[in-house]
C-alpha cells in the first residue's frame, strides 16, 4: 500500500512538489518496516530532484548513516541511494563538496566486483575525476585506490582522464602544463578552466614540496616549481596556509619555509610508512621525557630528605 501511494504521489513532480514531498515525509514517519521506508525515501528523493524542491530534502542527508543502519539495505540499493543523492546535491550549486562525497561513496561500493559490474560505474568515475579537478577547495581524495576509477587507466576513451587525476594527486605543475598543452581540447570538453587548474596545481605542488622529509623548502625551489616571480612566493605560501594545506613559518632572512605540518594528497603505503616513523619518533621522545621527569623527581626527593635530616 505504501509503495502504491508513494508511486502515485510522485507521478506529477511539477504539480505542487513541496506539498507532495510533505505527504511522502508524513507517510515515511507512519511506516515501521525498513523496506517500505527505504522505498518511500527514494521516491521522495526523485520527487525532490524532478520537482526542483531539493532544499526540502537536503537536511535529511546528515542522517544517512543512521538511516542505512535502520534500513539494512544491500549493495545495489546503496549504490542507487548514493548516486541519487549525489545527483540531487549536484543541482544545488552550494553543495558541490557533498555531491562529490556521495559520488565517491557510490564508487566505493564497486570494490570487489568483477570487471563487468565495475563497468557500470565508468561514466560516474569520469564525473568524479572531473569534479575533483574542478573543486577549488578539495586537495586530496582516495579515487586512485578505487577499482571503479582504476578501470579508466587502460580505457581507450577515458585513459587521459585517469592520467589527469594522477597528475593532480601525484605530480607537480610542470606535468600538468605539459598535459594541458597536448590535450587542451579535451580539457575544454569537460569544462575545465586552465587558469583555475593552474591555481589548484600550484597549491598542490607546494603541498608536494612540503612533504619533503627535511621540513624546509627554499624560496627558490618554490619559485621554480610554481613558475612564479620572486615577489609572489610568500603570497602562495599564505594561500596554502589559508587553505589549511600546510602549517609553516617563513624565514625571510634565510629565504626558506619551515614546515611543521603538511596535508597529504593521497594516503597510501608510503604515507603509512612515514606516519609509522613519526609515531615511533614521538613515542621515543615521550619515553625520554618521562625518564627525565622521573630522574629529576628522585633527585628532588633525595634533596628534600637531606634537608629534613639537617633540620
């Protein structure tokens, strides 16, 4: 009965869509079965998208994790849910970051599937790559680790899209400029603006420089890697700090940047190894500090005891 009612209500999304959506919400709250609740929610999603009243349903996305526990749906239903939410958020110009998040959730559900099933996600994988490259405030992702995205690497049509993603996540500005010079038509076909890509790649190149084990970046190296003038170096450092990509201090006297923290563009085996070394160093420093405190405490207690005996 719930399916019949919700289907009937959703058939004319352009006729008083807000009222229809409210009826679906009331119906959802009356139901107890997880299957029927999930069905009605999906109808509400599609109604909000087709009726252009997405603002009414966006607040519910914050509860998706609890909804998933309640519905206990299978992988195919999860894919349908994540992709539909990503499409809804795509229509909301201020929700690009959230749209990308749910799109990656959708792609992640294809891990462990065979190549035929993974092939279903090819177009969405391309869309995710392009959305990441376009996003001015997103500087890391785990797309390279996803089989749904990995299939693009050897795809005749989309291999260049995969190559572009790899440049943004693992290489520097010079690699991007070389790619753009050879594939400017492809870039334009996906709506990628060259100047915006340069800005993002300069910041990501600076992040790559900051990941150096020495923790110091000479101004001259930044100038060459970012292809900027001498008087622009500190400006780009400030931009990276503002974007919360690095924590650092500028030593103007010695013309170096001293980095204390740097965001990783990807987090793979190398990053885990680096983190292990840092934790081991931190653990050793803490143990040394504790030993020093205990030794000083023993000396202090002994000194107090001697003073007591003298009195």
